[in-house]
C-alpha cells in the first residue's frame, strides 16, 4: 500500500492542473467541497458504533479487512477497520446529487454508514439498494438506517446469489459503489454484470483499487474496456464514466 500511495502521489494532479472542463467541474463541485446531508446525524451514529464493544460473528466472503478478518469482531472494530472513510462517503453523496442519480446500488452495506450517506442524497425519486453478504451486519445496517430516518433496501446474501436478481429489478444503474470483496476475479465479474444496466450517464465507483496487486490489475483491466470514456483515480476510490463525445479515452489521477 505504501508503494502504491507513493506512486499515486507522484502521478496525481491538483484540480487546477486538470485540463478537462467536466473533471474540473467535478473537482470544484464534488471532490473539494465538505458539505453533506445528514452529516451530523451519521457522524454521531459512527461515534456510538466506535464505542460499541458488542461482539458478533461475521461471515466474510471477500478479502476482508486490512486489519484482519477474524470471524468474531466487535462492532467498534468493524466500524473502525471495515467501513469506508467518512470523507469518501460524503463525497459520493455529493456526486450522486451532482449527477441527479436516482437508481443507486451498493455492494457491501456493512454497518450501513456509507449506505446512509448514499440514501441521504437530496435527489428526487432516489432509490438505494445495498447488498450485504453477512446477515448480522445486514440487521445492524437496517437498524442504523431506521435510527436516522433513512430509506434503503438491504439485500442479504452472497453477491453471486443476489446481484443478478437485484439488477433484474432495476431499470438502469445511475450510480454504483462496489466495495464488498476486494479481489480481482469477483471485481471484474461484478463489473461485467453492472455493464448490463449502465447508460451513457452512469458512474461506477470501485473502492480500494490499490488494495492489492490483484485489485490494481482489476482496475487496469476495467480502464481498458472500450465502453469506458473516462476514469478518475482518487486512490481510495476509482470512478468510471461512460460519457460520449470524447475524442479519446481519458484517465485522470487527482489528489484530494
């Protein structure tokens, strides 16, 4: 990870060095803003979870956490080690709002903190569906969303069992956040399945693209797909766009 981050820092540009009107606008309106809906409530909930020493048994079907994947973990450990950074979750909420994305899919609900930020996006007719493999985490995610008064459908089961069924119920995907496995082959499989529901305006967000050599290989393979016209590497997150009208494919590495 240290080597990958050093390489990222060497390649990354600040927003004023980006020569793309669309990407510059994203930087100004999404990446470098700080506001988020329900931030106070979700932040307070995160603090409560970080103090919760209740132990639960977790069935991890992916690569697990960088800090280990022992089956019995406290809720505090999960909140600290296995949830998306709060700033990244808030940024994705702003991106959903900026794009006016109505059909949102998340792979990996975990405790529901990132799900909450996605579900709080101020978009009319917003529908959020989040897949979670572990039943214990799914129950906690549902309760956490209820505490904040947010709506999202939590679909329980292995992604290989639930993704196809969930996609069949969606008219299209406007935004998808893939953060539930962190291995090359499954990530590429999810990508191919998501492509069946993407449009020119869809955005796919892949978490932890520099997690491992395998994830970096998956990210490179995704970038090479002919249907993609633009990618943005934010280190913790890789964004994929299908916008038409580009003379050639563009790849950006941006420093936040």
